[in-house]
C-alpha cells in the first residue's frame, strides 16, 4: 500500500449518518466491490502478454446479420392485445383463422378476445453465417397493447431480411420460428425462444473483397500506432514466404491485406494462418483509458492512468481534520470540516498519482458510484487526467 493511498483513506469521510444495520450492509457491499476491483486492478497491472492476431482484429464481411418477422402469440390469460382499442392485431388474427380452417370472422367479433398478441420476432445470425436446418434463438417483443406474454406460444412465423430487395419476388423467408416463450421476468412484454428458429435457406458470409481482405481492429485496440505495428508484423511474417508489402494501413481501425497469388487457390487456408500469427503484447499501443459502464456501475481503470495534482469537490464527500487527536464525544468535538478535497500524491519525487489509488480510497469509504464518475469527469475537464475516458 503506498503512502499516498494511506493518506487519502485517512481524509475521506461520509456526511450522512447510518444505522448499525445499514452500516453492516454497506460494509459487506463495500468488501465485495473492493475484492472485485482489487482483482480487476491486479489483472490490469499485469504486464501485457501476447496473443494471436484474431484476438485483436475481426474480418470485415463477417459481421453477422439480422432476420425479422411479424408473429402472433396465442394462449395468453387475458393479457393480450385489446382489439377493442386497436384492430392492428385483429387483421392478422382473422387471416390466421382463415388460413387454418377457412373460418370467416369480422373485426367486431375479434375485438372480444384478449388471448393473442401481435409481436416482432427477431433472429441474430452469427458472424460465421447459418446453414439450412440450423436452430437459432429468437427474441420476441410486443407491438400492441398486450401487458404480458407469460404462458404464450408463438404461431409459426416467417423471418426475412429487414430490407426488401428491389425485386419483391426475391423477398423470401430465410427461417421459420415457433415455440413456447420464455418471458423476461423484469419486462413481461419481452421474451425469447431458445432454438426457436429453423433456417430454411443458407446465409453465407464472405470476407473476400477481390484478391484482398480487410482486418478491422476491435474498438479497444483501434488507433494508428497499433494498426501500423500489426501491419508491420504481418509483412514481416509474410516476407518469410517472399510476400512482402501485403499489408497496408487504410485508417486507424483497418488494415488491408492482399492475398498472395500463390494462395488464391485456397484463400481460406491463408486466412486461417494469418489470424493465428503471434502478436507480442508490446505491439498493442493503446492510450491509457478509463472505461465507465453506467448500466453495470463498473469503472475499469488502466494501470497507467495518472492525474496531476488537483482539487475536487463532490456531493456527500468531505475532508475532516481533528486537532489534537482525541476520542470524539458529543460534548467535546474539536474538528474542522471543509467542502473540498485537495488531491496530491504526497510524494515529492513524483508530480502525478495513479487514479486507481484514488478510486481504491473512495470505494473503501463507500463513496457512491455516481460521485466517483463525477470526480473522474471533473479531473478530465480540468485537463488533469492523463487518460482517455470512455462511457458506455
């Protein structure tokens, strides 16, 4: 534990009193968060290790795809669409009855039912594509006034590409979906069917763009330094087979690789070898980063992130000094409380401090997540933070 971190822990206190029970709960949660962050920081502090090229890039053209379709869910216990208020579901319901048994039904009669719901059915196609008879998961969402899909079953639905082709005759289904719904407990108007879709046509993905392919760096590695280093690595590896200059940087996230003529007979084998090239860790030259995930309330800090001495004030955060050090009592308090926090390393040989140490101290005294984010943003606005801040 550094001297700077110890001094910070001694300074931070909470304003708001807490009961013994809430204090114990907060301590337990703090301990859990502390353990998780210590592990995360330990991983970040580990020297960069190498990996294979496929860990840092993806092949353009293998982005996956999406199929969509309209469907009807039946078997709902009075929680389906109210067709009295809207006939949007009554029309496909009437068409379904007609197709199944030639039963004629008018919209007025259909308005009495609450056991069906019009839904949007969505299927995410993997990056590697899909083949006939593959089974894939589908997600379901209501379109109308249904309040819950619990207990529902999806009528056989046809799934197509979201964009209609120029020739409508070519807009044919790629998959059919049906089955019993698994409803999201937190949002009963959303559900999924595991393996609910069966592919009826192939969807083939291809990364080939003529005699070349494009390698796209994953967002966390994007940047000209890393792209240039990886292009040089690829050229060095291919030069062994007398294929020099095959890789060129197109932009900060894209490397164009020309497939050698001798490899065009079996380009898939070339890609397989290319993606397993060994990449030393020191070639991944990314800036120091702080990633803030607001939905999960997680802050991930690169070990290299530092900040220059600064002063920050934040809600529910106070620095209290007591002189002399006495056992505080209600009758005899001697304290001086100020509403700002002077942040410095306390080390004369350095002019900056690790942000990780500051967050460690804030977590130990239960400073809320939003306050931690506010401090980071304030340091960034002051130009005191030596890092790129990414929010998601």
